């Protein structure tokens, strides 16, 4: 399973960037969801606490349990409903059905669908939502939306924001003292953050952004593999599964390391090739438990920046991070 | 995170098949490694115990901890070395270095490299291995190898087996009462199992095989997503991330379900399309936490057979299973 090295320094550097962009660290809510994008919900929660982060969000109650004893002012749970009211949980409301199922007196945050067409309350459902909040004596802690295309160069985000502003007014008529947020890592570069209470920072905190500003950020995670065995191959020998996935063109020394697709790393092969951090090729097919590269180092850095791995798999950086097995050990 | 449904009936059906092929259930060692190929090490260990399986293997000591109190005769740990001798653990020896690091008096099983060129002892290292076993008073519990190409239609497996037979003789000179095994799920269709003590069954136990005989097996896992929200889209509306990943060509009803690439499911998109079990398309891009399909069912079966998903991602069935997030709830 190798291990993951986390750079607190890089994480703090990224938080400094977003803090300065958004108007202070009290305006940041950090994504601890999906195992903190693969970095470890617990480990990143520790970093957040040390930095002075007040607000975080998780995916479900399992993740809430991991961080419930941390010193955060708010924990927003995006996709789960507790069975009993719990004043330490803020429940994101993804639909009218969600509202119906939430225990009376819970704290909620209404998600408004301004164009994702996926989760959240539409404009024509707001009256019903307000009615249910009153009826169930829910505490309206906030109203928010999510941008679909903040990393695209078009007006969609601007239009979503305009729509959001209009919809928020419906709630202002009936409620006060609730927080308002819309932007995530890319979005904060497009909206005027002085108008909002919070920015939800996910991928940016971990060092990536599909915008030019990525150059101001530093990746937090490096993935390491530890050696299982070293082999001296003769010209013509093959490695691992498949008789023609990799055949040595000359006598070489190769080693096998304990990272495989069972760790959520992608299964690179003769059809889809990638390199480790120092540029050496991954030879043949990645197995469930291991992969091979030339050389005999005791351990290798598989990546310290996921850009090349994402590109080699024709996907986005998020997937490389978030699909890593949560059981991989984290080292600071 | 949805949930995984496990079919004990299908698992037992597959074990019946391999039991009959290999000469009885006492000759099967079942792969509980890598979270039992995504099915849950603990849950599948329960199934194995009920069926009367005596032998299992895991990847590391973390997995050993999960099943150490089960009633198995042997637990082989493939890629980890305990700090202290533990008579309940059989340590697979992947290299001479491994042997040096194993605590004295431990039980070991020597892996012989007969052509994977990845892990295991080469012929020219056997004398050194025997010397170390004696010196450290290790208990030789077994000798084994692994086939690189048992699902290919060529002589490679036969040649590996011949080589294995020759290498095993070196150990027979010095040791007795050790078990001998070489074949895994595909391999048992190629070797004469009466010559061996054990077959290591992984993918076959879970219902898959890259051989025609796959038709005799039944998939054990189905993955389900639970609804987050339903939306009525107008013609021209898009869904999720990206303004052009999916655009509705007519008014439709779509729902969003709680399986995403954060669950280790692949990130299908406009560039790489896949269907759920009943043939409905996954619309637009799979997000970290969710995916969308047409309709409004409360829950959907994402897959009950991973063949189509594997093909759509241009990979093997193993990867679909083993890369699933171990935290997904299992239901029997």
C-alpha cells in the first residue's frame, strides 16, 4: 500500500492564498469530504485546526464522526441525514424530500440549484421549502449554491451568481442571520467575495486548480511505493502479467513496489502509459498490489504532483486524489 | 456512497465450481486481499467460514488483523512482515531481503519467481534461501509460484509449471511437510490439481474469469446508488459539471445518485461513456459524490456484473472491483 506524505507547509501556503483572496481565514470552509480528497479526513482536520480554520464540510455522517471532536465552529454534512437532531451538524438540503426527512429542530443549509440541475432546491420549490423549515422548526444556518462551470471561460458562473442573488432574497424575507456562500476554489476567482460569508475550498487547498492561478499553489500529497523485490532481467524477459505488456530490450535491473490498482492508483498498462515522479516509466501492467520501474531504490515517489498521472489516464486531477484507497498510511 | 449487495448464494456457487475442479474445498485458498477484491475482507471471511474454507490469503497485516479471530487453518500474508514472530501468520517470502527481515522462528512460504520477473526467489537464490531458513530456524510452511499468463492461449503457463516443479525439488531435499501451490483462478484450468495441495482462488470466487469457463460462474457483487434528488429538465438544460458534457435534447426527468469517483467508481464523462445495469446511460460527468441517470427511481443498480463497466473504461474486471472504496457499506 505504500504511503502518502502530506506537506503541512504546502497546505498552509494554499490556505494563505485563499485566505488572502477571500478576506481572511474565517471565510474559508475546507473540504474534508471524500477522505479530504484522498489526503485523510482526520489528518487534514488536524492541519485545519492548527491553521485556525473554523468551518469544514464532509460528505456523510461517517466522516462527521471522524472529526466531531475537533474544534470547528461549523461542520456541514453534504449528503446525509442524522436520525436524531444533533446541534453540531449542519445538514445540507438537496431536495424537498430531504427537508421532509430531516429531524425537527435540526440546523440546515439550503442548497439552491442555479444551473447544475443535479441537487438542490429550484426557484419554484422555495415557498415549499420555507413552509417546511417553519413547520419543522428547523434552524436556517445558511443558503448556498454550487457553480457548474467556474473553470470555463464563459458567463455561466456570472449568470448562476445572479440567479443565486435573486433566490437568496426569498429567504431574507423570512429569515435572518444565515450565512450565504456560492464559490468554491475556482469560483472565488470570479465572484466578489466581500458579498459572501464563506468560500468552500476543496481542490485549491490541496494544490490544484483548473485555472492559471494554479501556479500560486503547491500540491500537498506525494505518493510513495516501497520496494518488494529487485530483479536482474535479461534482454527478452517480460515483467508481470501478460507476455507482451513489457519485454526488456536489453539487460536491466527492475524493482517492484507496493502500489497497485488495489490502492486506487490507475491500472496503467501497455495501452495507457505513465511515469513516476522522476520521469521513469511504469513498466508493463500495474497489478492489484504492485508496479515495476527500472532501478533498485528502496522506495520511489510515484507522484508529488498528479497532473501527469491525470493526463495519462485522460481524467481530472481530482480523480487521481479522491480515488486513492483511504487505508493508505499518511505521514507528515 | 451507495451500498454493495453481496450474494452469498453466488459466492457459494463459485466455490462449488472451484472445489469440484480442484479436488475439494480443503484445497482452496481464497483471496481476502485488497478488501476481498472490493467485496469486504470481513464479510467474505464470514462467507468463507460458513462454507468451510480452511485457507485464505491477505495482502498485509492490516487485513490479517480483520480476520485473525476467524476459524481458518492458515492465513498467508503476501506482502508484509510482522515485527515479532506470530505462529498464526504465514509470511510470503518475496525476496532474499524479505527472508533477512523476517523474525526468527516464523512460518514462511517461499514464493518462487518462474517468469513473472517481479517478486519471488530465483533459482540462483535458492541455496541462499535454504541457508537463511535454517539459520533463522524458520518453519517452511510452503513453496509456491504465480503464473503470469494463465489466461493466454500459449505454453507459458506450462513452462512456468515445469520450472516450478524443478525448483520445488531443491526444497524437497532439505525439507518435508510443506505445501505446494501454483495455480490461481485461471491456472486451475491448465494444471493437474492432483499434484498440488492448494489453489489460490481470487477473481473466480467473485464470479469472473478471463476464460470461456466464466459462464459457469456468478458475480457476487452488485453496486447500488441511492437517490439524492430528482430534477425535471427542459430541452437545452445541462447536467452537472461542464456546460456541454450533457445537454438535454428534450424535456426529461433525471435523478442524481450517491455514487461517484470518490467511491472508486470510474469517472465516466462525455469522453468515456457507460451504462448502469438496466442499460440506462450515465449522463454527463460522474462527480466525486454522484452520478445522474434518466428517471426517478429511489435507488438504482449501477452494476451487477462489471464486464460492461470494465470495457467502457478499457480495463480489466479486477480493477472495477478492487478500486472500490472500502468504506462503501456491504449488505447481504
